[in-house]
């Protein structure tokens, strides 16, 4: 039994030459970087609240909803352009 221990120790020691492997000098690690800044995001338009719309008469309410729809379309188009630019 002792012979096996000595034999295993001799084989393990013989496998080591005592030198450490060379460590790399520079390691490159990918770091996520945002493609847009906080100033690039368009400000969200102010939308009507349901309570405020219900106070208006039917004609003014329709006009307000159509105006809001146009503003929302412009806002969404700007957001989509920013997202497409980031997806490249």
C-alpha cells in the first residue's frame, strides 16, 4: 500500500517542472455600451386624461383625440428611428 502512495507521489511530482505558465498581459472583455444618450430620447407628449376628455363636448373631444393621435404618431416615429439606429 505504501508503495502505491510513493509511486503516485513520484508521478505527480515528475509532472511538475516548477514553472508557472505565462499570464496574458492584456485581457479584452466586452462591455455593453448604450448606443444613445439620455438627451437623444424625445420627450413624451402630454396626452389627455379620460376625465378631461369627458368634460369637453363631442366635437372638441374628437378634435382633441385626433390631435393627440398625430402627436403620438410623430413620437412613435421618432422612437422607432432611434431603435433602428441602435439595432445596427
